[in-house]
C-alpha cells in the first residue's frame, strides 16, 4: 500500500513538524507549504479584490 501523499499534497508528518515548531516559538499563525504561503500574497496584495473574489467564486462552485 502506498502511504506517500499525492503529488502536490503535504505529508501529514511535515504538517505536524511545522505545527510543533510554531508552538515552541509561540507563533500566532502558521502557513505550511510554499503554495499555501503564496496564496495570501497573490490574492491579498497582487490581485485586485474583485478579481480575487471572482476566482474564489469559481473555485468554490467546482467543489
């Protein structure tokens, strides 16, 4: 049985490591993974709010 995560998915052990590291530093917020870290930058600062809302709406309709 393959226990590795699918491509583009984070391994749960990596997520736990990130979480535990943040807890030892008393960090208020943590973003795990490069793609997840880029999302707020792109949608929060680089794209106009209307465009970000349009993309979010389309993604939510697909799921």
